[in-house]
C-alpha cells in the first residue's frame, strides 16, 4: 500500500510583514528557521501571498574561502563586468573578506549548484552593519524565491549579531524596484536618495539607502532632549 506523507510548513501572514524594527522581524522568523548555515538553512515556511509562491526555495550556506572564485565569477556574470565595487570581482579580495570576522557571504544553493549570494559587512566599533551584493545567476532569475532568500539571510545576520549590531543599512538601485520592495517587506525603510551614484551596465544610476534599527538603539541610546 502506498502512503503519502503530508508536510506542512509554518504560514507567515502577509500582514505581519514590514515590521518596525529588527526585533519585530526576528519575532516573526527567528523560531521558524534553523539558523545553522554550516549544515544549510532550509527556507521551510510559506507567506500567504503571491510573494514568490511558485518559485524554488534555495538552501542557504555560509561561504568558505574556497567559494571565493565562484562568488567573483557570479558577480562578473550577473553584471557583465560592470559592478562598480571591483573587489567583489577579485577572488583574492573576496577570499580575504570571507576570512575576516567583519564580512560574511551567504550562498544560495540548489542541490550542488551555487546560484547566487548575499553579503554583509560589520562595523563592530559603531554597532552598524551593511547588507548588499545580492546576486542571482541569470539562468536562475525568476526561478528561485528571492523574497524568502533575503528573509532567510536577514534572519541569520540579524539574529547572529543582534547583541553587537544596532543598525543595519543597505543601498538599492532605483532601477531595480523589486529590491526596494523586498527590503521594505523586511522592515527596512528608505531614508536617503543618492542621485547618479553608480554606473551599472554602462548606465549612470541613482541609489536609495534604507535602514532598520534594534529597538534598544532608539530606547537606550537616543538623546532625551527634544530638538527645538
């Protein structure tokens, strides 16, 4: 007799997204995901909306020094050699970053294939972290679930460093509206506009900067005096 096992995943209500702080974001996702990137994070949850619901969820891994060549290759392929931050195209520089405690790359894998990556840079002295460099190989664009990939990455970053990092920020290309929307779903709010900041694909583009805070950054470190 053939039996079929039904696997049910946690369902995240869409109305719970766009949290107001890192703390609210982690309240939603920290207990839903296994944050062990050494063995691989499976994105075993569902969002009750059309946010990539028909897409494939990759498995997330923490990059090792041996992955530096692959990361640099992905960068060159995705941006056709036009990525303005050339250190990410250099395997030796990427390897140094991976070996540093102030940088992490998260890999998106489907079976054994590395299909994309994301990174963070940590400034422990000033308690702030940068996230960026989200890249997906062209043949997997529109195939993998980008929203869940970013949510999983942020959950690991923000949970792992919730005691050391009080503010996270990112920059999004204005030519790429989807990235702005997805980061807003994670609670990152736009606070600045940088006109004509970078050149991608031989075209000048503007960026926007978004930020999200730990609640204690505003509760414990904000000045008590109200500006006049």
